[in-house]
C-alpha cells in the first residue's frame, strides 16, 4: 500500500517511511462524527509507534476539541466522584504515582493539567495531607467543561487558586508538575507539544504522561486517536525532548482480558457495571472507587496493561 503522500517522517523518531517497508492495519472506528476519519494505521519500523492515516490538520484538531463534540457536554455542572467514579478513580491512581516524586519547595506546590477533563487530579491533589496545592491551572478547550471546573471548585475549594485556560499559550509562569494524561495520542506533532510544555516546568520539575497502550489491538473504536504508543516509542519521545525518565511502565488489566477488550465483553460484565452505576448514590464513595479500581486494576503494573504511564524530570538550563 502506497501511503507516501501522507507519510514522510515519523513524528517520534524521524524515521523515513520512504526509505523502508512498513506494515499497516485498518483503523478501528465506529464513529460517525467526522467524514474525514482515518482509514489506516501505519507503523514506524524504528520506534514502533502507530500513525493514523490520513491525519488531521492542526486546524481540524482545534475545531474538533473546542466544539464540545469530544466530551458531549450540554451544560455546566458540579463534578464529583459519585457522578464520574471511573475517571475519578483513574485520577487517583495517577496521583498515587506523581505525588511522591514532586519536589517539595517550601509548602506550596503548583500543578499544570493540560487537557484536564473533569479536573479530578487537581481535586485529589487539593485534598492531599502531604503537600499544599497552591496553584492548579487547567488547560481545557471544551468551554462547557471549563465552566464545570470553575463551578466545581467554587463549591469544594472556594479558597484555592484555580485557573482555567483554553490554550497552553495563555498560561503564565512555571510549575512543579505538568500533567499530560491521554493527550499525546490525540496529536499529530507530539514533539512540538512537549517542547512547549517543558517551558512551563520549573528546573527539576516533573512531567507525568499517560497514554493508551496500543489500544487499536483491543478496542472497536479508537477515534479520535492519531498516535498509538508502545513503551519503546513513548520512551524515545520523552528522551528525545530532554527528559530524564524516572518511571515508565504499563498499568491496568492485561489488554487481552481487559473489560475494555471488545472480544471479551459480556452481558454479565455490562450488567455488573450498570448495577454499580445505578446504585452509586447509595454506596459509599470509597467503596465505589475501590470497586472500579479493582475492576480495571488501575494501580497494578502489568507489562501488557492497557495504559502506559511515565514520569520524567526536566533540568533544562533555561528552566
């Protein structure tokens, strides 16, 4: 298959597609939100990353995520663990890795969360007994979700310094920790994003990255993902951008047996999740979070797990 017009250099390692053979698989999707959905995933023979073809332009990506189609929000609301137990439990499992590695400078910590979504990681950080979250800045293009973040923090943390921005270029200052959770797989130029992000880190600050582990292997629909990482390609990307990696591993259920694997879905599993979600208002919050953490094995390192998580430290002389 000739995809040379679409593929020139790998966005991770700059391997030249024209210089060698590469394999392709069909792009799995059932999405109907766009007529210009990718049709193929082509794999770099050097670092192993998968690249969706045809890729979108930067303008197409910007329009999609700012339109509200991704989150599907119709109105601003107060966000909580009871309403969204799975995203909250996931945020908790990520923070468990991040918090011990954040440098303690005085008693104040600043966090920049890019593509913050529900902002649960910030809520968990704000409740920490081991550090004081002085500043939490969210970058979120979805304006309705941005309003939900403001509404939520006005209820739970009225005295905290929350800032919500629509673009990273609107963010001032530097931060002890920057979060990129399920962001890089949506990009077409991750190096450009990372170089921009690293300017926002204090010297010795940490970057946390979370991406799916080759989810085209176990999901029926991966839209709108444009990059498909394995550990090797994610490590290459982070090192190429000047990060010293202190942690990189896969987490969650084995992808071949995961509840997210469409080949292993069952009515019993679906019924279990539906029962928990319908009765969550009468179940203690800690119990619900424990159930979903165990169900998805969110805290378990697993070489064939569903997510890749990495933490890197940045020591740029200009930082």
